[in-house]
C-alpha cells in the first residue's frame, strides 16, 4: 500500500528528522497539528496544519483539533469500497495512509504531580481515537505509536519503495490496540484509586514486559516477567539471567527484608520460604546467625541484606554457594570479590519498596485479588493473656518471630532467640507437624533454646502443638486468638509458667 499522505501528531518529538527525511524522499504529504507542526516546520520540512487541512480551527484550548470527519474519513475508509470512495468524493475528503501518533504522557504526569486538573488534561482523546481508527483499517493504513518504531518504518519504505506490506501493517495494528488498551488501563486504575474502588465490576490489569524468561517453574513451561512500571525497582548488576523461580524467591526475600528495621537484617530464602533471618545490628554477625538457623537449606538459596554489603561480609558470602545476593547496594571491594563468581546474580534493591498495591494470582480464567499483608506491628496489636508477663526483650523477640512467621507458607511455626530465627517449620497441612519440623531444625543446627520464643501464624486448635513447643524449651508463645479451645491453651500456658500473647490479627500465607 503506497503512502501518499501521513498524519503526524506526537508528544514524544524525538528522532523525527529521519522519519521526515524518508517521507520527503517518497514525496509524502504531511499533516500535523500543535507542537508537532511547529517542530516539523522548525526542522525545515513542509507540512500542512490540521486546521488548514480540515478548514476548521482548533478549539477548546486544543481539546478538539483532530476530531474531525475529514481526518477520520481519510483514515477509516476502505479503499476497495465503491460506497466509501463515493462518500469521500462527495465530501471532498482524501485518504490518509499513515498515522504517526503517541499519546499525552499520562503515566509520567502521575509520577510528577498529584494535581487532579493537570492529570485530567493529560488524558489524550484525539490521539487514541486516530490510532484506533488506523489500527482498525490496517488493510489500508499503517499506524506508528512509538518513536522506537521509526527505524522499522524507514526500512519498510526503503525496501518497498514508499509502500508498506499487509503483514507489516497488521503487526503494527496489534501493537497499536495494545497501546490504547494499556493507556486506558492506567487511566482506569487512576480513577479506581482516587475513588478507593479496589474491586470494580470490571478489572483491567496492565504491565510492561521486562523480559521473556528461559522457562517457568519447569523447563516445559513458558514464562515472562512484567512490571507496572517501565522498568523494575530492582537492578541486576552481575550474573547470569534470572529465572522464574529466582524472581519468585527474590520477591519473597524482599517482602521480609523490607519489613525489618532500616539498614538491619539478613534474610535467607529457599523455595520462597525463609530458612534463616536475623536482625542483629552487626552485619557479619547477622549473616552468620541467619545461616546457622538452617545451613543445609541455605545451600543454593537467596540472601537478602537490608543494608549495603561491604568487603568483610562479601568475603564470608563468597564461601557459600548461593544463587542470588540482594543488597541495598554493594561497595567497590565487595563487588570485586563477588563478581569472581561468574554465575552469581547480584541484585541492587536500594530503590525497592513494598507498596500497598493489590496482589493478583491468576488461576485458569480466574484472578484472585487481595490487599497485601503489610501491617506494621506494635504492642497495641497484641494482648497478653497469660499470668506471666513477657519482659521487654521477650516481647521484642515475639514480635520479630511473628513478623517472620507471616512470611512463611502456612501452616507456619517460627522459633526465635535474640531476634534471630532458631527453627522454622513451613507449609505443612498439620500445625503439629510444623512444630516438630521447627523443633528438629533447632536441635540439629542451633542446638540452643536459651530465651526461646515461638510464633504461630494461626491459633492452635489443640493443646498438643503448644505443648510440643514448651517441651522443647520455648518460654513464650505468640499466636492469633480465635480457637474454641483458646481457654484451654491459656490454662496450659499458666500451668507451665509460659508467656502467652494473642495477636488481634491472623496472618496466613498460602
């Protein structure tokens, strides 16, 4: 399809000159408006302003300029339809064969202002309308929606001597409809947020492809990672390509790391479950304590440090086989040491923040949505129900253990001492089994039950679970209330002189 007339209206005015050169070479008439018209003239290319082309002025402060029958008839008419050709002739309209449009920067506007009026004015109407028209009529019209596509268009016009192929136009049409859908989805999301509508009748999700991964959880599964931003807040600075499972573990580790005190804490994750966590202030001691919780599971795991990694810790980390190390940056000497391991992935998570956006899980044709469990714990969230009251140190340990516990797959039990995990039992159908696993881990590795506390992500339905913990040396227990046997649990705690604290909220993680 020969291009004779092009309409150009872009917010992103970069790299226009090469595009204008190829259009001039092929004697294409150019129509434009507003700032784009001025830019084209500034670059010393011929151009007809939209208002001159339509014989209708821009009105409403530029809100209405390309919304005109002459524009849309020129784009939408079917070239092989006698009826359409007749309508064009009667109205003295002409074909538009190429539409080059990118939209008002609504997404960037959201980043830069909270001013609702400015945000509304950056909702593009004419641009998406022209793009949809051109994309619908791809059999006759080519549509470009990004400056990144200029090189492809130039190659196509050079190859086909000023024409475009149907295959080329069809591919651009697919991209164009995705672009308008993406644009509208961001607007929809904005209005849902300002009206506090988490669960509208129709839900639109959007994302940018970050990369296509080698495979999913297993080699026969396809996989990719998307972000609601143009790029992720984590940055890989070394190592081989991340896998689906790596990303799953990274986000599990960061969820815990970012819930810890600022610039403190080491988290070791394996298969999306923590196998060691410590918030000791000395970073080297914190790492060693977290590793001691379960060094066997830590082999081939992921470590997330909620601080900057320096040379001393890097030397220690290099002794362990790890898949990924995450940190709030690395100093130069640490990088030199860790980069000696060619395949070790190093992730800078300085800019990563766990926000309050909704969490989505897709299953077949369905999507489960919920708000994230980001509750910040303080003493008011808990009720001491035992006769023996916890010391200040015990209470800090209990809250630390409970915070880690909510990031462990249910049923979850966490043993802790000195704000370091001593044993973790995860993902068991029976809470009693999780207790046994946590105790066995402690006996096998840390071998210490001094000042030991335990956290459970839900209530104990029977006394047997808490009994097992107390027999292993646990002196204080924290759990959500809600069991019909809560009174029995309290009675048992009092009989054994054990601290028992009830949480006012439950924290399952399935």
